[in-house]
């Protein structure tokens, strides 16, 4: 069988892991001529590339769809689509506002939000984990973090969902998604102007106050960070929750252990076993030779983090879902200078959401035939997970 990989192939997206195994074994530096990219699949190679921002540049963005790829990528990805020194400056300023203390102080409100999102859907014995809970919960958490007024949160949630849910592989964003991005930019611009006149204890106020000497973020840069949070802070957490729910359902013994108090291990093993982000794009800044293959300068390179997390050289028996596993080498949140700034928040959200689910649900069954996956070149997860629950007495 001829070896083929494309992030735009729906049949591969349904279960990419056997294809990843063949790539690691047969073609660790894989060339796709049709979609014009190279792919690295082994853990050591992906890790090295993530740490090498000089030869593997981020300036053209993290995704290779035409709508996202190119010199204007920072419009969608903010500082994540920048190289030093520009990246160093902007990430440093954002980090002054997006502190661990700010995240930790949010924990009680995150738990309240989780309970409020869950409560209406657990009384009838059936609910859709994704549409009823996992989509709304992280959206409301990010709104709480940013400082979006309660009255505006339904609007922000609807615009965020219009951007995230796409059913086309490749090609440009549909018109409604572009309109939603424009509307969010307009909304966050107005909110930034309003908050500049009166600070509060939220992230937006922190971004306005962040300074390195005389250097501050511009209003446009702040809005860019807020747009980034739609994908980086909402979509990935939503997909992580669904992937954790699905993985535990498929592995009853591990589910029992997760439900018996191993929620943090459940989160970490899901991030390794079935991470929401499967690939990160880079641009080769010079010719790079690896495993006897030459990647030309200016080539698009996909770093397959989803494959790296199943590399048997790092994770023994990698296709086994095991809460006892050492997940310290997982690349679910990237590595190097672009390691996800919101990793702590993502972990906290997932832990609280799953704890609240475990506190209300004794056991559950997924109607897998009715489940639907999202279609995305670099994200993996579900748009729908119909679930029948057995409530705790």
C-alpha cells in the first residue's frame, strides 16, 4: 500500500494514528506534493524543530490552509505567528498580564461556570457533551478571564462558534466565519477602548497595564491577543474535554480509575494519547537535511505532535490508554519558545470540568454512531458526543 498522509483527508482524520506509525517507520521526513508540505513525525525530530525557531520559523502561521498561511498570519495567531525579536517582546508583555496567579484566582469562578453549564443538562439522563457543555464552558471561562460583561457573553459565544466550526477541509474560511472574526474584532476593540478608561481586575486590564519600561501593547495588539484566545483558549479545551470523555468510554478500566480520583492523570494521558492539536506548521528558513532527506528553504513543514506523542521510542506501548503512564515528554502544548502560554489554564479548566462531571455522573454510554467529528487540518476532536448517563444517587 502506498504511503499517503494529508491533514485534509477526512478518512485519515477519523483515525490518523496508524498512518502516523507508518510515517515514523517508513518516511520520517514525508513529502506531500499535492498540498505542498513536508511532515516530521518522530518525537525527537518534532521536539528539535519546536526548539529551533531559527531554522523553523513561525512567521507564516501554524496552519497551512490558504486562509491562515502567509505573511499576514499574525492577524489570526498574534505573537504565536512571530519570530524573535518581535515574538520575544510581545510574548513577554502578554505574560506580564497572563500570570499564574491570575489563573489560580479564577479557579472558584471556573467551578461555578462548570456547574452552571452542566446542571440544566443532567436531569433527563441524556445530553450531548460537546454542544450542551464542552462548547459553552471554555467560552464562558475565557469571557470571565478577559472581562466580557455578562450581558455580552451570548454574543461572544455565538461569534466564537461561528469561527471554530468548519466542515470544509482546505480552502478559505466560509463567509460567515470571516464575518464573525470581523464582528469579534469590532467588539473587542470597543471593549478595549472602554476598559482603557476604567480598569478592572481582568486580563484585558492587565494587558492594557503590561509594560516593559516605556513599551506597551498597542490596542491593535491587544485585540489580536483576544482573537487568539478564541482558538487557543476555547477550541482546544473544548476538544480536549470531548477526547477525554471518548477515551475513557472506550477504556472502561481506565475510566473506573479516572472516576475514582485520577482526574489529573486522565487529563494528562488524554493530552498525550489523543491531543486536540495534532500538527503545527513551520517554514524552513534554510535547506535542512534530516534522515538523508533535504527539505528546501522556504518549504512548509508540518510538525506532527499527535504522532510524536505516540512514538514508541518515548512512550512504550503508545497506543494503550494508561493513566499510570509518565507523560512528561508529551508535546501536546508544544515546546521551546512557543510553548503554550495558556497551558496552566487549559489544564485547570479540563480538571475542573471533568471533576464536576465525575461528581454528577456515576457512569455513561456514548452513542458513537451519532457522534460527529470536527474537520480541521490541525485539530482533532468531536463536534457532537451524544451521551446517556447514570446519575449519582
